[in-house]
C-alpha cells in the first residue's frame, strides 16, 4: 500500500521515511495524479482541520476518492463537539482513572503520536484514544473533579 503524508509545506519538514511520500496539501488537492491513486493511505498532518481549510478538504477529498485517510472527516467533526468527546470517551473511564491515578495535579495533558506517548506508562491510554478519535497527532486534556474526565480532544497542529 502506498503511503502519503500530506502537509502544508513539505520544505518545512525534515522527514525521510522509506516508502512514504511527503506531499503538499495544495498538490494533493489540485494534481490529478493524486485523484487516480488506489490502495493508498493518507496521513493528513495539515496545520488546521477547521471547516473549509486545506486540511479539512484533504480529508474530505480523500474520502470521496475512496482513499484511506486519517483523520477522517467524522473524526474531525467529532473532536469539535465537547459533548460528543465526553460520550465517546465513556468506555475508557476505567482506563483513564487507572492510568491517571498517580497524577497529583488537577489537570493533565496527554499528547498522542500515532497512538503512542513518549512515556510508556501512558501508551495504553494513548492507543485507546487514538482508536476512538483516529487522528495522527492528538492532544487530550483531562480535568479531575470527583474523578478524571476528558474535557477536550484536539489535533496537534
């Protein structure tokens, strides 16, 4: 399967991964060669996924072309709704409480990089959040009241 990483400006990325092509979002959106690709995986690392941004359109167009893309438009929209973030994270409550039990502060931010975290003790939670929200780079903010609660889920620009 061919793999593309789509970014705003490839010149700003010092990324050399064998078998992975770095593509400018403008090129992905306008070059007809990309519209014909089948059996391709798109990793959309655009700086913004806001409505009508290039990042949003990369995911929208990839889906319309039948290409596999993360984040999907559904994931982008799901993360914008605080109530939906809360509902989607309910199944992870036990894991959240267990993983964050030793955190002393009342707020905690977890960065998720393709389902992983730099600290292995948070890897399982990072992986589960990645499976639910399916975006390559995520930032989860938890707040402790009576118990830990996922307040916001955002993509990392």
